[in-house]
C-alpha cells in the first residue's frame, strides 16, 4: 500500500480539496496528524463529507488544537508540546492520504516542521495556487523536498496562470497531476468527477 502526503505552498491553497479528491480516487484512508482550529468543522470532517466511497476510513488527529495558528503556537496556547515521536501513521491495509498543516516549513514545535512528518517512502503531492510570490514559494517547497530525496508531483489549484505554471514546471521538472479549477462549490459529485479524471495519474505516481 502507498502513502501520499499532501502539502501546499502556503495556507488556503486547496490542500483539503486535493486530499478529498485523492482519497476518493484511490478509495484511500485519510489522516490529518495535526489540526489547529476549527475543531467543530475540521479538515477531517470536511473530507469525510466530500468522499462518496464506503471503503475510506477517516483517522483521528494525533493533535487537535483549539487555536487557528501555526501548530507550535496553537500548542503553546493549549499548554502542550507537540512530540514528533507520538505522531505515528495509523495502521491500515489501505492506501493512506496524509494532509499536512499549512506549508512545508510550518513549525510544529521549536525543533520540527511539517517537513519532518514526511517519511522517505511517502509520495509527496504539492498543491500550488497562483498569487504574487507563489512561484518562489512553489520552487522553495519543491527544492526542500527534492533535497531530501522525496518523490514529488504537483497539482495546480485555481484559475490557470500560464506564465507562472510554465516556469514552475520548467524549473522543477516535476510531474503535474492536473488542475483543480476555481469551482462555484465543491460537493460529492464535483469531487467524484475530479477523482475520475485524476485516478490514472495518481496510480502512476
């Protein structure tokens, strides 16, 4: 079975929607190790609402923090310290989709970032969305992952911005799975449609 780690170039770039699409396409399990804020409507609940298949299981967060901040800061407010050793992937015989928190170098403690959650055998999917500075953020994210020897591919999120995307692909030479368009809304039908389109690309990773 394969583990896919979904990270983004920043916050609110579309990681959760991408995670839902991958979970649906592969009928995989889903796990978000660290949730900071929105506990009543957390990312796990969002993905579960968007997935149609009955095979996927949704595993509990290792850390569920109350404040919508960087995990290290949210944990400090909650009076706890995030221990990397306690963050262990759930045991499953299914493919597993893991969603990170924020961007790749978001601190989870004084010593570790989200990057430290990614094991050598994980396949990493970076979600990139165009904004001023997104080229730099995408290149830095992919560079950090490649330097650690990770298998990296890319999903573009939002409206096409050709010059941005062309230079990212040219300078990184990573595989592009596809694009998640700026949809009016995302529901089970929309997610299933993307899952059908992307499934073969995910299976080739």
